[in-house]
C-alpha cells in the first residue's frame, strides 16, 4: 500500500509536478508514423504530459513537433496549412519550419524579426514506426534510445495506438501483473481456467498469447535493473527427463518511465504508456518478431477489430460507465469477461477503476509484488530527479538487447537471470564489481 501523498506524486504529470518534470527528461513516443502518412498531410493535435502540441510532416517528409498555439496570437496550429516545408497559421499566415524557424510573417515584413525569434519546437526522431519527441530542458537532452523493434523488415512489426480515458499508472500496472493474465484473459491465455473448449487457442499459431501452464498464483521474483526492473512469474512446470522439478518462468522487463516488454512464445509486445494528462493515456503497442504479421489477425487478438470501441483514425478507446466499459454481458457464456481481445480487457478494467485509482484503499497480496515494485521504482526515480540526479536509465542509449522471456522451463534452483545476460541487472553488476 502507498500513501495518498505518494499516489499524487505518481499520478500527476503536469509541467510543475515531480513526475511531470521527470518524464520530460526522456524521449517519448508522441504519435505513430501512420498518423502522419505522407508529406504535407493534415497536422495532428497531440496532448502530452498536460500540454498541447502539434505534429506535422513537411514537404520533404520530415516530422516536426511544435507547441500547438501560434507564437503570434495563440491560434491553434492544428488548424493550419502544411505546405512549402512548413506549417502555416490560418489567422495571419505566419509559417514555421520543423525546427521552429519563422519562415514567413505576412503581416509583419521585418526579416530581422524572423531571424531573431523561433517558435517553440522540440527535437524529434522517427524510428520503429513512431514519432518520438523530447520536451524537457534543452540543455539536458539525453541520447535517443534504440529498441529491438527498430531493426528488421517493416512487415515484421505492427504498431498500434490506443487513447484511453484513465491515468497512465493503472494501465502500466496492469502490464506488470502476471496473475491476472490467466484469469482476465483466460479465453486467449488460459482456456483451461473456466474451460471454453471452442476457444482453446492453437499454440502453434504465430499470434498465440497462451500461457504454458494453468496456474494463476505464480511466485514473483524481482530484480532491479539500471533502467527499472525485471521480474519472473514462476509457475510449477513439468519434471525434467531425470525427474528434476522445474518452474515455468515468464520474465517481463520494465523500462522506466513508460515501457514494458511482454513476452510471447514467438514474438514480443513493446508497450509504452504515455500520459496525455492526468486522466488520459496514449498506449503504444508494438508487436515485433522474426516473421511477418497478419495485421487483420493481430487486430482480432488485440480486440481492436470492433469499430464501435476503437478505430485507426482517431485511436480513441470509446468506453465509459454509460456503455458498461464496452462489456457485452450477453456474450459472457462465450467470452468469459464479456469483452473480446487483450486491449478491451486491459483498458476497460483500467477505466473501470476511475480516472485515478485511490491506491491507499487497496489490499495488495503477494501476487501484486511486481506492481508494488513499479510504484517504488518510479518514486525512487522521481526522488533522484528532484534531488538533482538523473532518473533511472536516462543515459542508456541502446535497449536493443534488453529482452523479456516467454514461458520457459527452468530447473528449480537455476537462475533465470542467466537466460537474460543483457538486461543490466544491478545484482549482476554488483557481482562483477565485487573483489575476487
């Protein structure tokens, strides 16, 4: 359990809050590349950490990220014209480049003025099917982090954005909670629980998300890393050929401040929970693996094939108390949760908690250990930053070898950490630094 005061620190992300100040120190995804599909396409309004921005792609194909409101008279640039390698405000025609350069001021013909000032623009990178921006102090810009899904053929990667009306932390926590997987997601992940034979997934299917073991009370073992932590959910596995006991181990890497890597049998989900503000979150899901995906099939697995709840144009997840959070109770004899797919189940549960969870009223148990560790690591990182130090993982430039581990049988007593030698565990670092 955490205090109400700590919950405020964890969940408030505006410019003048401790968490907001820390999150602004990182590169964050701000939209998908598909949302800016071609040069001079429509601009995109972006909410990020309680502030408003506009993203656009200029005539040369370069992405730009500016404050939404024109520096002249504060009209919205999201209404503007994208043309001639810039974005033009409709009000008086002022035009800005992706770097904030003032290109034209039709109602103020002073070239010296245009050269002296710039619109508030922010560094951007386009990688892995997403546009990333840094909105923190200019003199403290960190290296841009590389993830595994940046590499490989484009067809081996799918990128989705889901805008959910809930605080980022309750969605992030859901992704660090292994004990809910076989219950909430039982139709896809653990059909032996509340058996629905007609919904047993084919584990040879490339898009399968099935658990290897029917066990909803895993032991949780956690190890801190330089960038956050990783944890193993250990379920009872089969004996080896020589009779040795095993654990079926599933390891999840958690990269602060917004990322987790969800391991599946043949591919991985990289999930980023990016706060729009205190009560809205943009979740970016990247499916990445060794072979091409069937996008239509993955939309079904994720539950994003229901236009009533979500579409790729606005990316908004349209649930509330008014529509029972998207639940169809008439189908609960087939779909155990009354929801269909991973995203509706996770997101609807998150929204059902209210905009911000009152965590001081919870009753946590041992199975919640990784959720509790997420809170503590975020609080520790915020406190470091408030004390003038860099938050966790800020200067790590390459995450491409950080991995999670799909269900793997590990003999009891063996270290699961040895299967993930590049995960930058602090205990390994201490062992390497200890005297012989």
